[in-house]
C-alpha cells in the first residue's frame, strides 16, 4: 500500500474518529509524523523554564529596576540574578533567601503554594542555614589560598571544621 | 557487576507483571536532594563537585545492606556505555551528557538507582513493575532515611527540600507512571487526554522523547507540583488518574476491535510480519511496530509471544543495547542489520532460531 500523500510505502494506518464515520488514512512514516503533529494548539511548556522565569520576572519591572536586579549577586555562591533568570537554575540554598522576593511569585506560579507540607529530615528539620555558611567559608578559603594568604586560610579552615563538627 | 552482565538481563520495571501490566508498564518515584554544605551543581567548583561525589559515594558504600550495589563513575564511561544506562532508564540523558565528577549506583535488580551530580547532588529513583506507587514510596522513603542518617540535606523551614530548580522545591518528588497507549494514539484521542491532564496539574512526557513525542506509544504521567502537598497526596493524585487512562485506552481498543476489526488485525499482523522478516530495520520503526504487536498480544490477536519478551525487545533493540549484546561497536547501518537479526532470533523462537543461535 502506498502513502496517500507521496509514493513511499504506507506504514502508518490511522483511524480518524473526528468525522461522522471512522476514516482510514494510510501514510508513510514521514507524512504520518507531519499529519499527527498537526497541532490543535501549540504549547511549549516544557523545556522553557528559563523563558518562563524571564517573562515572569520582567513583568512589573522597569528597565532600570531589572538592570539593577540583574546585577544583584548572592553573597554565598556569587550567582547573579541575571545568570539565574537565564539558565533557570539556582546556585545554592541561600538563593531562595536572598532572592526571596523574586522567587516567591515564581514558586506560586509553579506550585500554587508557598509552604512545604510533608517529609522533614530528622536532622536540621528547622533548616540548614548554618551549613550554608560553610559554602561561603569554602569559597573564601579558595580565594585565600589563591592569594597565598595562609594565615586567613587556616582561620577559615578552623571555622569550617567547627561548623562541620556540630 | 559489569555492564555486559546487565545487558543480557532485564530490569525489574520491564518484568511485565504487577497490577494492570498490559497497559501500565512501570511506576517510579524520584527524590531530588542536595547536600547542605555545598553549592548547587551550577556553582560547584571542580573540587566541590568531586567532594560531593566522594561524600555520597562514601555514604552509599557504608550502608551494609547496599553491598550489592554497583557504582559507576559516569565520567569515565565510554559514550556507548552512558547511552546504555540511559536506554535502561538508570540515568537521564542530561546526566550522561554532563561534565565533571558524577556517578550512578545501581541496585542489582535495578529496582533503584542513585544518580550523583545530575541537576541536583542526588537523585534517588525507585522503579516498580506495573502500577505500584505505594510500594515505591515506602522503599524510596526508606532509602532517603538511610542516606540522611549520615548526610545533611539542604532544607528550609518553610520551603522544604531545596533544589537547584524551583520546579522541584518542597518534597523534591516526582511520581510517574509509564503507560502503553497505542489505541489512544491510533484513534487520535491522546492529545485531548494530555490537555485534560495538564489542566489538573499533571505532566505527560513520551518515553525517551522530548515534549509529547513518544517512542512506541509509551507515555509517562507525572505530578507537576512538588510544594505544598504531602508526598502521599501527590502520589494519590497520580494514582487516581491512572485507572481513568486505563479505561480510556481499553475503550479505544474495544472500539477498534468492534468497528475496525480487520484493519486492526491487519495492522498487528503486518507489524509482526515485518519484525519477523526484515533484514534491516531502524530503531524508530522497530519501536513503532513492537507497539502494535504488544497491543495485538494483549488483545489475543497474536499468540505464542509473551509480553515480557516484547517488553525486553523494546530495550534490547536500542542502539547501545544492540552493541553491548553483540560486544562490538556498530555504525547505524550495521546496527539496523543486527537489529533485524536480533528480532528474527527472538520472535521466531520455535523455528530456525535454535539453529541460528548454535551457529
């Protein structure tokens, strides 16, 4: 059997039920894909989280505000707001705190809720702010080592150990 | 355990058993977790990422009941081996293609896997054959507890488990059920079903495919929301919609049988005929035809093949699997020939296959 739209053999046999009677359509793989892909409405929800973020955040922001916002950086991991809204991924747990105002409407848009319900870890069930501090200390440690400031590096190491030890 | 040993076997989720297994292939749950003391992957230095991998590896290896787990350094694997793990759904495409220290720990029965340094530091995944989310939850909850005994996960009093992407924050949980819906595809009702699922906050994705493109008419239904609802509630939401989808698919199959029996039987028989006799065949065509055959077997239109055999063929005819099973690398053209031979050997069991295997 040949494809109804070209000369290739028909490998797809589609039964159309939308009319008054079932209708048989015979197509080759390529034509069938085009046929089945006929969008009743195009939606590109998946894969475009970054776009969704970008759009949401732009709303209600003047160009200057957005520019100022874009330059803001997380004191812990150093990610700028610009980077987050372009890649759609956060840099560290503290971003949820330092960009709270901007992330909140996003979270509402995605989940329709703002408060976690469900499982809590046995340890640090009230949050892990203290551990977040280690991320900053490690970053400073790397910088101190880079600058060959070994005195500061050693102090930072002690601080990290102290938090990790608790 | 080596990858070659995995290749000849079949993961738990393909066993083809469990409730409603003619339509429901598998149930899976994954949890996204991050270590509290490290930045998310995006901002991890090379050293950070290595430290995360090391910490998680040490934790996994310290659990005595997990001594059977196989740990793969994904970074050190060949491309074909990474592809192999993707085809088996043990790691994600993103995980395979990423860079830097990353790994996966796999349970010998492939009931669960731990992906390290994917989008989050840790992705725990549990798979069950058929429709069995309750069991999957019980297991994954326990695995999470075990890891949490030694490591501290990033957690916020109000927002819950913190994840690299705000779409996973809260429970960090994605519940999904994989369904085989060929009749809804043939009768072109699938798009309609998807839209109504989206309206109630559920996402639908095709197997291996991006967006709504599905290979072999396999679709995964999962929760979109992860925050503000307890794990049990999220599971219930997916769990309750599945019987409806099963019913729609059964109705569509009944319709095809009653209104269009010859055409359906013809479609199924032709698909079987091509799979049994082709000399060279692409992966796409194989998936497409196997889908018809699978439905045909379930409807009693074809005898003498078992559903688990067909389930296995869906995986074993994928590019990396063919190469692992054959033990050599093959280009596309050679793979198509190898695939045709593989199908012949496994579908024409009683006839010349035994001779073939001896040779």
